[in-house]
């Protein structure tokens, strides 16, 4: 009857149901509310004051549509809507029994999802790539990489990799994959048929194991033998630039850079000769935190030697040089020695770099062990020596690693040329502690047998040192310059070398010989029944064959079946999910379950219409579907309470108003950062910035995988929450906001998040250091934006936090609050200006904890 209200065909369905119940839709929300609602629903962030002003000043008919298009085209769209997808795909960056082990390269899948949504990749292709992207044809290396990365959907999950029973682990992995696919795309609890025929829905156990055969024929985890943790399968990605011509070019660049490096090393070696001699041994000292030299423990000492120079090459014609390693007991007796002699030099050379060497020994349990490295020159000429780096290993564990820079600092004329150097062990290896030492660059020793000593002896006696000349100062300066040039060359060489290494992705692949699965009686992997051919659910008619043959796992056929036009569920389930994200509830309220015991649709014909429009009219376009929904009159309704309507339809089943709901945990955090000016706009890439040694494939390094809780805590920075590391255990650091405000457990498939109201939420908002800091930064921002007028400052604060200007009452109340707080804070120790600043921080804190900020109307 109300022909003016509908703005889209979907409005007709809503209005028809309302009029049958003798209800009327709410009026449209005001423009401030609409803009805030729209911005949060599409991007997960609040509108800025400038965006609010621009929208209010645009009085054209297309103003609202223009905002919709702008928001859908923003990168923030993918950041926000990808999080909806990850609630279903159980995405995490860290996950094991303690939640601390890195799921290496999971971030590539995260970035794939975000990029796909921003590019508006058709949802049927989006689904197919995640189930079988590696089996699809491709037109470019970039497309092939993307499709392989997409299969991370199947590889990421709450796997119990420490389960040493491989068959049990495989059965559980396959069960979760089936459960996730069934709920996400079909709205079916297929995994209920693992042990018996589904109690309510037409899904027999045979159908479950027909699907299980597909995923048992897909490699998700690898297993190296009894007593060893399984690992998630990774795949090398094709490199778009690594064709034979590109490799040849890189190799030529490397040769050129290494030649430059060699020439600079030669210059550095010669300059070392000009530095003054020391009258005593140069020694580096290391304090020991725990006992070393344990009985029957193998230690390995290895180092790379830098340039070693003879002052007069003709004197070295028949001589040999070398490096000797002496392992010294606490009584200064030699326990073991090792020498390295590369051979005699010819007369036309004046410099040569020694080769890397190493020595191993077994500890004798006598206590602390020192290490002394000596550069030995049998001849009489002056000898200059440098050690690039030193590593001491106990078994497979690095106890100590140090890279020495012999040219740090600047010598002062009239003093011995030396540098101060502090050595620290790696933070993950607490058995060594660091101390400051003095080091002279080059030495001349009467016996010609000493260049450098480590871990023992006394410090250099500088009192008897010779003064430094102007020439030595100049040479030292040039040596510093050469060292910097060498560092740059080393970085270039490293970058070029790494460019030849293929990237790694968390991705599945078909096993060599795909097979059907046998039924697990009562779901037990060791109680086998009949074999079931690989296939799909038999309850749904399909033009596709229901059985899979050949040497394929069947993943690609499964993806085609799920996205087939005659599949009655996929388009309906996805259309319902999109509606739920915008309207707060689904047309089918049980968004993950369309089975017999799920709720019936409130508007069945509307759901059919939306499903067809998504799959057929919109060609599976997510953005176009969202655009149509948010342009509707149904979406624009206010959330105001209506006493009459609430009596007839208390649960808003007929959609007479827009539901009011709290912001998601991520939007709360991201919004605080955005309005305080602290949000880091960086996007994509690893969420940890860490490369974990010994953790090259999948999760962990077999039996004793490393944990990285400390490094993770250090990483927390002000990026959007989507780029923060997700841990299957309790969130870390400032991300406590997630667990407080109903962030779903990343091991569970969560189509609809709960919305709780508990005391810990208020306590978090009042006491969290993160919230307090954002309050301080917000107060600083509003004072800087409006340094003079406090009324304008209050209005600005309201625009930032609520998306609406402050009313007269708001301004009056805010100023009164500021006055009261200022009086409370002001004392002999707190001046008036400081008290006013503290009052503003309190006001900002109150706004961040208010419902007007926390709720989207």
C-alpha cells in the first residue's frame, strides 16, 4: 500500500510482511546516523569529521550513493569483510596446545582473502580457488601463485600436531575440513554423520566418507616418523621473475658486487696495517651465566675470517699464515688446539682472506671454558688480522654468535686507536651475559703469534700505548667509510641472493595416489568398514556426476558441485550471511545451520530472491550485492523504539526497524586508534616480522618447537586488528579487547558472534592501559585541532566519537564536567593548565567508554 517507501525490490518483500501484520516501517535515520552506520558496516571504521562535513554539504540525490561507492572502493572494505570470512575459516597466526607456535606463512592466505574481496572476485571463483585453486588452469605466474595460496583455507585449522598417532590426526583434520565446508557453504552439519547417519537431516554416514575420501586424498599435514610432531604442508610458489634470463642477469650482478666487495676488503686490509700497535694483548672478555664445558657434550666453534695482511709481501713468499683456536681451561692450560693454514702466499699478493673454519670437541666437565683465537704469522713482518664473526654451538643449539665490527668509532689524536664494544648473546639464549670491552684494531707482537683473543686474560693496557698521528686518524676514517660501503654491498648481495629463493605458502596438494575412504565404524579410525567411492551429498540432485574417478582427489569437482547453479544451498547460505552482517540477524537466524532443526526463514521468498540476484543477476559479486542492500529503504530505517510495533513483533522478525548493535571487538580497537590519530595505515605482510630458525616448514621444529610469546608481545603495534597476530589461545598484549568483547575463538566456526554484556567489559574500558593511552592521545588531538575554543573542541570530540555534533546540553554538561575535574585535580603540585589537560583526558576516556561510541545505531 505504501508505494513511496520501497526503494528496491527487496523492500517490497519487507513491506508486504509488515502490512500483513498491520505494522509500518520506521522512518529513515538522520544523515549523521546513516553515514556512521554505513561507514562501520562497510569498512569497520568511523567516518572522519571531514567525511561527515562533505556528506552533509552534498544535497544532491546521489550523495548517499556516492558515499556507498567510495566506501566499497576503499581498501578498508577488504580489511573489514575479510574478518567476517575468517570467523568461518578459523584463521590464526599462532596455534598449538599453548597457542604460541607460529603458523608460518598463514599471512599469505590472509592477504589473499583481503585482496580478493577488494577486487570483488566473484564468490563462486573465490570458493573454488580455496578448495582447489592449485588444480585450476592459469594465465600467468601471478595467477598461479594466488590460486596456490588460496588453498591455505584447507591447510589452516586447529590441528593437534603433537598427536603422534598419524591416522587419528588425519581423521580429525578431515573431519574439521568437512565440518567447515558444510557449515560455511551449505549450512549443514555434515560432520554429525562421522559416527552414524545424521539424526535429523538426510546425510548418511556413506556421504560423510564419500567426502572424507576427497580430503584423505589431499595432503594437509606431513609426518616424519614416530615421536615427531606432524607439520602442516607447505608449497614453493612459482617465482614470476625467475626465468633463465632473469637468473643469468642476477648472477652477473652478484659477480660484479662480489668483485667490488673484494676490492674494498683489500683496501680495508691495507688500512688496518697503518693503525698503531698495541703493547699488550687485545682481549675480548665474556662473563658466563652458567657452567659450560659440560661432560660428554659436543661443542662446535666456527668463524669466518676477515682480511689478513702482510706489511711486506716479499717477506711472505715462503711463509704460511693461519688461524689457531685454543680452548683454554680455567687454569690457562690448553685443553685442545686447532690450526688452519691455507698455504703460502706468492710475492705478488699483499692481502688474502682466510677461509671459514670450525672445530668440534667434547667437554670434559672441568668447568668454565675459555676460547682464544690467534692469528699466527711465522715470519717477521707485521700482521693485521680480523675475524668477521664467531659462533659457538652446543649440539644443534647456537650458544653464542657475535659479528665484530673493527672500525666502529673514531680515534682521538694523541690516544691509542681503539673502540669500545659490547657483546650480547641472543635474547633467546640466556646462558650468556654481555659486558663492555676494549678492542684495538691491529697488533704487532714480538713472537708474531697474536692478533685477537676471546674469553680470557686482562684488558688492553692503554697507558703504554703510542699516540695516534694525523695519518692514522685519516686512515681510520677511511676504514670506517669502507666498512659502510661493504655493509651496503653485503645487503645488496643478500637481497639478490634471496631473490633467487622461491616463496613458501601454506597450501595443500593432491597425494600421489588418491584413494577412497573406508567407513570408520562409530568414527574410530582403527575400526574400518566398507569402502565408499569419493563423491558429494546424495540428498541434492545435481547435473554433475556424484562420483569421482581418475587420479584426482576430487577437490575441483567438489568445488564445482558447491558452486553449481542447481545447488539449492550455497547461494542462499551466502546471501543470508551478507544480510546478517548488514542487518544484525539473518533471514534464517541460524546462519550456520539450514537443517531441519534450524530456524525457518522469516521471509522465504525474499531469501530466494536475494540468492538468485547474488548468483545470477550479480554474477556472484559481493560488492554489488552489498550496494543494493545498503541502498534499500529497509537498510536506511532508524533503530528507534516503537511501543506499538514492539508489542506485535518484539523480536523484530519482520524488520520494522534497524537493529541497534554494539561494534565488534576489532572495530572498538580500530576506532579508538583512528580517532586518537594513532592508527598505523600499513597493510599486509607478515603479522610478526619474525623468521623463526628451525621452523622452516609448518608448525614448530618437530619434538621441541620454539615458542615466541615474548617476541609476539613486542610486536603489538597500532595497525588494524586484521593485521595483528591471531592466537588460538588467549589474545596477547593490547589485544585483550578481543576476548572481552566476544571475538570468536579461532578454532571454532562462528557465523554469528554472540553479544554479551558482562562486568569485565566495563572494567576493561575503565582500567585498560590501551584505552587510557588512547584517551590521552585523543585529548591531545582535540586540543591541537581546536586550541582556542573549548566549545568547538567539545563538538569536535563528539564528531570523532559519535559521528554527530554535540548538542547544547552535551556542551553544557561537558564543560561542567571539565570544571569539576579541574577543581579536583588542581592542587599545590598541579597547576591549573595541567589540571585542565588531565580533565580533558578524563572526558575523552568517558566518551570512549560510552554507549554512544560503542554502539552503531
